[in-house]
């Protein structure tokens, strides 16, 4: 395998000295030592300035960087996760957006996408649950607030959120279901953080209520991308669809996307299974209590694991070929988060699976305040 990246850095002395964290253990699927190797591989991709790219190519997008940072927190690498979040916060634009892609620290795709603007809120709430690091969450709060304020400004008349800003700064008319389902979760995490900060955000409450209704009741509000598996399970993963409706949704397309023993297709009409999508389905299954099915899918995608504990993005089973030939931090991160959701090892394990880990969506202010009063700690901006 390739040697450690030249830009990577050794663990801080405090990290080397501390006790080894308890990682998720899923007998017969993944051991704690295996997940520790995966976390170490993610950490080895990190740049000296805190940037957490896809891999050693230096390619980075904000959403995937947050997913990998959450895995670092699960693995006890809090200093590294914090550095990744601080890197993102330092590069936020004045309007609350980030570039869609960075390479070697520079903007390589300047488009401003709503999903990228919102996802730091999920990472910040996850790190709070995992570590109770008041200093970090206080530091990240202004960036979270700016990002979600932009998301709300990008909400369209029917409740869905535009996928991106046009060059003139106005929202595009197109809304994407997967991105909106992720933003539903991001807004709820933002509302939780606002409660810790003591700053009510009534516009976010209204936005998440309208967004939830669109996700559940107005499929016509979103572009038709039903051939993509993410549009299948993401409304469940993000928390907008629960109960009988969630089970019905999962059952309706199970045979379309699930390839027994390999994981799930990224798109319905290609013989290509992908690791991150499979692990996100695991999170969705865990969220609605389908633990056995979740474990089965997490086990099924382990053929993508390599000797370093990294994971290849996908596998074209018709050709018996790994494709693309890349190992990504976000795929590895999805594995760690899925394992944590099933094993309950970290204090943040309930982020995707436990409705009590997030405030009720769309409830009147008094009820939301009651929920927030029950959370530990108060962050002061």
C-alpha cells in the first residue's frame, strides 16, 4: 500500500497518551480493532491544516468531510474532528455557503449548494453529543447559523429547498429529494444547537415543518431521480418519514436496489453496488428498528474493505471489478457511523436512530423548549 501522506500529521501528544476508546463491536461483522484501523486510515488522510479530503488526491467537499469527521469523533479522535470542522468554518463564505469542491485547499468548483450549507449543523450536534465540547460548539455556532439561514433563504414556495444558487445569487427552481431529506435532519440539529446557544430560530422551525410536509406529501416538489437509491431511503434516514410509512417505503423498493450478499445499487439500472449508500441504508434500517436487516447489509458490504481498513467506493458485480479504484474517507466514515448506530458505542450513536436525540420537528415553541430543557449543558455564544 501507499506510504502515509506527506501532509498528514502525527497524533497530538495528548491523544497518544489517552486511553484507547471503546469502539463499536458487532460480532461476526466488524470488531473494535477493525473499526479502529478504519478510523486510523481516515485520520491518515487529514492534512496538516485540518482539511479532511476524500483521499490523498486532496479532493474535498463539505458534506463528505463532515461525515468523515463524525467518524473520527466516534473513534476517539476528537482533536482531528475538531480540526476538520474548524477548517470548514474558516472557509465559509459571507453568504453562508461553501464551494461545492476544494482541491489542495483552493475552491475547484465554486457552486453554492444548499446541502453543503446545512450539513455542518449535523456534524456540530454530533460532536456535542459525542464529546460535550462546549468550546468547539460555541466556536462553530456562527457558521452553523449562517449556513442554515442560507438554507432557509433557498426554500421554495412548496416547502422544498433549492439544490443550488444560480450565478446571480438566486435559488435555482430545482429541488433534490436526497439533499432535502438531509437538510431536514440538518435543520433539526440546528434547532437543537440554537437551544444550547440560547438563540431561538423561529424561521428554522417554520422551514423544517414545511420541508417535512413536502418530503412526506408532495413528491412533485422534487426532481425525479427515483433511479437513485438515495432517493429511496433518505427520507427515512433524515427522519422525515417514520412509522408505517417508513417501512412501506423501504419494502417498496427493496428488490430494486438490494443485491443479496453485496450491498445496494447506487442506481437501479446499473450493476454497481456502493459502500456508502449501503451503510446509509443500514442507518435508515436501524432508525426504524430493523436491526437484523441492517446487520445483514453492513456485513454484505465488507467485500469492499481492504487490508488497511479503508473501503473502496463500489463494485461492478457484472464485471467482477472494483470501480472506481478509489478509497474514500466518506465511505469509511459511513461504515463507522453505521456500526456505531447498531452497537451504541458512542454517546452520539442515537443521532440517526433515536428520535429523542433531536427536537420534535414542527412543534410549537413551548414544546420544543420543553425538549431543550431536558438536554445536558448550555452553550453560550
